[in-house]
């Protein structure tokens, strides 16, 4: 079913370090609600990412290549300023648990304070992805665990290559 409003542009921001199947589920569900969904990688070096912004964008582009109304981009600075530059009226965020809601609510209220005309849309994680986080995927991969089914195959290969190149003592 599509509730799509073709005139609405939404931004789904995140670190996507790495992209997970939970992220992809939200992308597929969110793109049915808007005319254009911009999946945008936050350039935040304070988080010490495993993959560069360019690598994360490449993974996103590979995983969303068959979706007509999804665009991949990156940004730094205030999300609301970026949304204005991109003509977006909606910020899409995923919620896995109550703890996510508390944090996301604070962010949504601050964004509303900064730009009252931009709405925040929360999508609940699919049941099979409610436990899934990029941080956990990186930790499992770093320790040599199986991450198949948690990330797209191309991301799984990149994780394996990154951690095999870094050796068993690598840190996430």
C-alpha cells in the first residue's frame, strides 16, 4: 500500500556506519510515504566512524539503486539548515525502543524550535530489526561473528575486509 504524497521531500539522516537491514527496512517503508526520500550521511568525525562518509554513501547507493525516489547525500552542521537547503519538509527517524524515543523526541522538539515548519516523522523498527544497531553489527564483525542477515551482502563483505585488514586487535 502506498500513502505517498509526491510533493513531500523527506530526509532520513544518520551515520549509517555501517548500513544495516534495519536501515534498509525504514528506507523501503519511508519511501512509500513521500515523493522523495533523501538518505543523508552525517559527517560527524567525533563518532570515530569505521567507514568514511564516501564509503557509507557508496554502500547506501548500492543498496538503494533500484529505488526510484531515494537519493543518497551527506551533510554536516545543523540538520534543519540542511533540510531547508534541500527543500525538505519532513525529517524521518527510526525508533527501536523507548530509549530511542526519549532521545529522538528531544531532537525533534529542538528541530521544531529551530525550524517550526519542518515536521519529524517517526517510523517504528520492524519486529525483526528492533534489536539491530550499527554499533552492535560492528562489534560482532570485529569479533569474527556472523553478520549475515543483519546487513546487505555488500556491507558484510566490506566489514570482513575491514576487520581482516585491521587484524584481530582492531578497535571499533
